[in-house]
């Protein structure tokens, strides 16, 4: 079974046979802000209006836009009048106070700017897996893969026996260095370092390629993992 553990792709081998086993908010230095919302509404021209107030703010209430981003100023840290129930990643820190709403290890600002990818690629701040390929955006950043392409992620793509040796290939990115891990036994998490390999080649902009490694004299059931080195 191929699985991913913190930018490690994993392959269990049995006797030489692979087996398939929102919202973005930028907080300022205001930490004593507060806000209230009226419990009653006033009906005007068929619309119910509710009174909202905020205190401890660095400036007035206004709205500004920059492309698709909209900034609502004047309600910093006034979480009691916004969405105190909204905790996208379930870490106990509501989104208003969290720098990483979806818990994918990329900050909301990094996701909005796309700064952790080359080329710069914007990802969703309230969804840890923008392209739905079961690999979190943060791990795609580490691997250098496209977080908006469901077919682009670190994975072992081929395996074979070669005269008593085991040879494996995986998806890679030009210039990235990988550690090849192994473990004897079936479905065992690989921790033994067999060696390293550096990828070369690939086509812009993501420079995707395939890299291989030969594990000499490896016999019996064995599990392998590919880990992206920093």
C-alpha cells in the first residue's frame, strides 16, 4: 500500500511484489479588541438590521479590496461578534486567532500569497488539501509538487527485482534530494537509511521527473519509503 507520512511515500513489498495495502484573516497587534452585537433587530425596508460595535481598534471601520481579497477593518480581535464557532482544523484555536486555519502547516498568509511554492501557487486556507489528492498542501510544498494538480505528488511509481537487487522509482522534482528508507518485514514503517538520491531533469514550471534507486542484495519481504530532505 502506498501511503504518505510527512513527505514520505511508502511501499510495502511482499516477496518482491508491491502490495496495495474561506476565510483568510490577518491579525494586527491589537490584543484588547472587543465587540458586541445587539440581540434585537430593526426592520427597515423589509430588511432586518442588527447593531454591531467594536472597541480597542487602531482605526475606523472601513472596507478595502485588493483583487479577490476583501479587508474589513475595525473588528480586530472582536471574535465574539464574528464566528467563535469556526475552527476549520479542529485544533481548539478558532480561525480568527489561528495563523493556520486548516492545519496543513502553511500559514494562511503563505497560502494566500502562494509563497511556499515555486512557481508561486495560491492554495485554500480552509482546506488542507487543495487538489484533493490526499496529500496536504504543506507536504506538497516540501516535495515541490503542484498543490493544484491531483496527479502530482510524491509517490513510488515502479518496483522490480533485478538479479537479487531491488530497484524502485518515484516521482521527483529536479534538484530535490531524497533519502531512501527500508525495513524488513511486511507493512513495516521504513526507518533504515539505504542511501540518498538527487533528482535531475524535468520540464518547467514544476520540473517533474522520475528518480530511481537500486538496493543491492535486498531479499525477502521489505518495505520502502522515500523521504524528501530539506
